[in-house]
């Protein structure tokens, strides 16, 4: 099978959506398929290369930041990727097209279907789904403008797949007539494997990972720290892995609240270093205001960490309070502080919940997730014939 994928992000640029397309492509190749990806050019990355058997083509964009892509920069990818896809369809001869995020990547799939009759599948990542209360708030106006285009891309897809029940429910508010499928994101169980942890370490190590932007909620974690420091009965420290435009603001906030001695900003690390970051930790925390299904939570669970996280779509599917962690309402600083204090002070529960995370995450092997998508492709190709 010839598979053509569109995604404006792909490692080393972007976040979780890029890694999703990497793991899809990797497992599609391992299953014997030919995979091509059209993604964004950035700085000195090669225009073309082969990554784990995936034929990667990077098209011109105005992207200026490795971690964050502005709306107008996404638009340049939309245009470049459509032009490249249409120009090269006769050479690539794809059987199926996989879209990662209907906006900004859906135009290529839509036009290839309209012009060449190629079926396409849309993966919903989160921010490509209109929301009544988006973060940042100005997305409300962007969604209002793009909603007809989003519906058009979804309506013409062979399948539209959400990575969580919550994201599917949100998508139904835009297109209640569609039958959205739910297939979760996955995990490389070999890379993110568990380690034994002590119930009473000298210092409880708390880890959080993500792009330093308001939607990820790092500011909430910092604001919760004065209460956590006051109520924690054992020593602890927090490591923030990731970079982004809010780093200076967050570091300034930590100094202002006099908690900078407890929270350390490590910046971005290579993907190969991430497993050890998880293994060195005792608790994983994520304070996002919105998600699809965060890979970092799956990775943390795979290494045996209990999870403290905001109760938003995608995370709700992975974390059970009292079983493998604790959930708190988004934007609830006091709820976040209580959840962290509970796990810092109770080492036995930390270890027990971490073991529950390991058991729960086994079904999320990327090979199983990729196989579920391949089954959709095969059905669509049979229907086309």
C-alpha cells in the first residue's frame, strides 16, 4: 500500500502530533507499506530525507519557532503542502491519504480526493476541533471563520478519527451527523519501560513536560507551589522539560512567588533522553487546559509513574483518581496543590499507583494503534474498488 501523510509538524519540530505521525509511519513501514510524508521546512533541515523508512519531504513555510506554530505560519504550510501534493501525486501514486489535523493539513487530502478520487482519513489532534472556550481565546474567531472549511474536510473524509472520547464529543458539536471513530494515541513500550522506585526517596522528584505556552498550564503549577511547600512533609523538587515563548515569564513568576528553589527549567531535551527523565522521576504532573490525548502522559505511565493532571479530554481516558493518580479541575490551583501534596506525602500510594499505570498502558502499544488505522485504510480501498 502507498500511504501519503500530511502533517505540518514532524520531529524535531512541533509537539505530540508530530511524534504521532512518526510512530504511524514507522509501524506502517514495518508492516511492509511505502510511506511518504509532506511536512514543514524549518531552518537547516534537509528538504528530503528518509527517517525510519519514511520518505520525508519538507515544503517551504514561514515557520520561525521550533516549538510553536502561529496561525499565519500554518497557512503557509497549507498552501505549500497542497501544491506539492498535487504536483507529485502522479509520481507518488498513493492509495490512501492520512491527514494529521484537518487544519492546517486537510486541504491536501480534500483536493486529492476531489481531483484524483483518493480516499483520505483525518486524525483529530485537539486544537483542530472548534471549541466554545478555546485557549488562546482569539481562536474563537478563527474557529468561526474556519468552521465551514473544517466541516467540508470532515464530510469528505473516508473516516474521521478522534484520539479520545472527549475529543469525539467535542467534534460532534461541530458535525453532529458524522460517525467519528475513536482510536487512542499509542506508546513505544520498549522505549518507555518501567523501573522500580522507592517509597521513601531522599527527595520526591516531580516531572512535567511540554511546550511553555499558556495552554499547557505551567503557570498554575508555579502558583500552586507556595501551598505545596507549606504542606509537604518530605522534600521534593520539580523539573520542567520543554521550551517555548513563556519560559522567561514562568521563571519570573517562580522568582516572584519565591518558589524558584523548588522548580527547575531544563529546556528542551532530545527524544532519546526523555525515557531517562521519566525513570528519574517519582510523579508526573500535567496542568493543561486542553488536550487531545497527550503522549507525555502515556509515556509517564509506561515508565511506572503516578499522574497528577487536569481533568480535560484525553487525560480523563488515562487517569483514574485513586487508581493511577489524581485529577483536578482545569485552572484549579488549590485542587492541583492538594493532589500533589497527597502524592508527595504518601510514598506507598505513589508506588502502588505507578504500578497501576504500567498495567493500564499495555493496550496502547503503537503497533496496535497503527494496525487499527491500517484496517480503516483497507476497508476504504475495498469500498473504492
